[in-house]
C-alpha cells in the first residue's frame, strides 16, 4: 500500500472542508512512515472495537464528539513545532507525541462522522484556541496548552464518564 493511498483512506471518511482538519493534516504530513503506520493501526483497532450507547441522545453525542474533534488538534501544535528543531531521542519523543495527538484528533473526527457528522466548529472555542496559539514563544504556548487545554479535556472526560459516554 503506498503512502498516498493509505493517506486517502485514513482521511476519506472525514469532511475535507471541516476547518480543524487542516492542523491534523499538517501533523500527519510531519510524521515519518513509522508514525503514520502507528496511527493507522491504532485507529483501525479502536474504531473496530468502540461502540457508543444506542440509547444516548444522538444530537448530544454528535455535539460532544465534534467538540472534542475541534479542540484536540491544538495538542498537535507543540510537538509539531518542537520536532522541527529536535534531534536524537528528543526528536523520537516529539514524534511519538505528535503521532498520539494526530491519532486522538482523527479518532474523534471519525467518531463524530459516525454519529451524525462533524458539527460546525464552535466560535467561542476557536477564540480560546487562538489565545493558546498566540504567543510566539513555543514554551509559552506549551504552558497555555497544559494549563488550559489539558484541564479542559480532563473536565470534559469527567463529564463524559458521568454521562456513561466514556466507560
Ligand atoms: Fe490528545
């Protein structure tokens, strides 16, 4: 299977015009073949296994998964930029982190497409993501990412567990 063919397959189920996908594509392009193979394997394994509750409110599930897919790509920015200047073991660490984040973003996007399609990105969330991306200094962006986005995600997953969506 050629890289181009695999890439088409991986992104084929996702609306190509959905704006947050641009960051995911950029992260994907920066991965080497090992990283891409890891993303493909994990995505295929999880998508084959995961089943959401049929009884759940479909509109709420669609909104929740779309929101996760919208905000997850912010985690791609830091390892992507760090990778550009890294060598040796540091480069391998950033590459692994980048592959993880590309996998997370693709997983949420695929799940949202399965559950009614990716909803329009939420403007207020885009504004907050822009604040995280704004500092020129990478370390500053990494701090904002960890303080704001990671806390944001933990809160979301706590709610998801309470709702029976993330057991
Ligand atoms: Fe992530």
